C-alpha cells in the first residue's frame, strides 16, 4: 500500500483509488479472518474488481455485532465507538497508531481546504465534560478532539453543566471576532445550544467559519432542513460561511465536505456510490439509494468499503446528497447474512 503522505500529494485519480482499495482488500483478507470468510463466500473474485462498483462492501452495522480488526490485540491503541441511537448498540472500531496517523493526516488535508494552512482561534459548541471519559472515546468526544487540533485558543460555548456560557463566548469574540475564526459543533448542538440559546444576544460572528456534522435526524424531527439552518445562522449571527460535512466513526478521518451548492464532495482519499436496495447494484446518477463510502484511511480494520444506513443521491461527478436514513429492515437482513457468513 502506498504511504498516505504520498497519496495526499497525488492528484485524485479513480484508477489509483481503485488500485489502492484493491490492495486494502487483500491486506484485510490476509489479517482479518472474519473478513476473509465473507470474501470467500460472497466476493470470491474481489481481486478482479475493474471498477469501484465491483469492490466488496460491508454493512456498517456489522461493527455493532462483530469484532473486525486486522491488527493483533496488543497493537490496539484506542477503541472508537459510534454514538449509536436509542435502543441500538454502538459500533466499535479498534485502531492502531498507524491508522490514527492516517486519520489525522487525511482529516487535516480536508480541513485545510476550508480553514487554510494556519490554525485559527476555535469556538466549540459543546461542553468540555464530553472529553473526560477515560475508558471510552465516544464519537462525539473523538470528533471534538479531532477538530481541536486544527484550531487554537479554544473556547467552549457551554459550561460543565451543559448550560450556555455567555462569558466564555463574549471573551472569545472580544479577542478573536475581528478576524477569521473557526466554529465547530455537531449540527444538533449548534441548532439547540447556539441558535437556540444565543439568537437574541446580538453576537457578531460574521468572521466565523462554521464546520458542523451529524444530528440531522433530530433536526428533521423539528422540521429544520439545511436551508433553514443556514438562514437562521445568517439572521442571528451574520454567520454565512457554513460547511456541513459527512463522516462516521467507522471511517474517521475520511469526510465529505459541503460545497457552496449544498452537495458533498468526496475526500481526496475516498469516494461515494449509491446502491439500489432492490438489487444492490450501483444506481445511476440522480437515482436515490443507499450510500456506500470508500476510503483509503482504515488499515487496522476492514472499513475501507462500507454500506451505510443513509439514503442519498449522487451526481455524475461523484458528489452526493444525504437525504435521510434507510428503513432499518432493509439493511438488517443484509447484515444478518454477512454476520452468518463470518461466523
């Protein structure tokens, strides 16, 4: 496999992406017995994949049910978990130092596209308490830690009690509000704890660059779509540089960034496909289906080609829009088959 530093310096190319993903498939088959069992039964011709659509994929929900890793137990440096939803088990992903380095480098390359090469002062729409679980790194805590390294002079919008910290925000804006600064928060946190708490405070955040992700299920329950979200931020804070991004704990470091037209463009080291849930074939551009994400980042576990639980649509050029969640029954059956094969 090509070192990630070399990949990040190489222009994005689908031929190279396919070759590297095939190499990752061989790597995980050699080092993860459960993955090898699934390939043997369901994708015996994986080495002959001629297109991204031909590569084998795993339902992301398998990481809730199976231990899938391509490293020995003694090499595990951290275990990441997804936040999960009520009544479901979180995914668990074991990573080693090499994968953590790949995650950090890939994420840094994506962040520089939006924030530039220098670290900006950063306001975090969350509480510092989410960083203090010594036993387990949740997706939310890992997301905050991951983003904090791309900023400086950090301030939290919420106190330890999860209540608005007006003094902290006031001090931050007084010091840094006159020049570009970064704001990060999960989408539902930004809506409930920034817009919800500070919309009437007259805060000037016109120099801010907001990066946000996740929580759209909760947002849709409140009938708030992306356009309404952006309009509320512009109205309350004059905050107009707003970038959603799409990613997950099972592919940490590999994110799809929102362009000005609202479409999510793939990372340099990844891609996305849309599959028809009736046939599992790749759907034509403009046809809705299940989102599949591909990434060159994961080497510690077979997470390089994952069928998500999200419903979306793609452009011919590869950008996607995520439209919501897939009905759970459709993917649960698929996951059951693969788990049985692994067993």
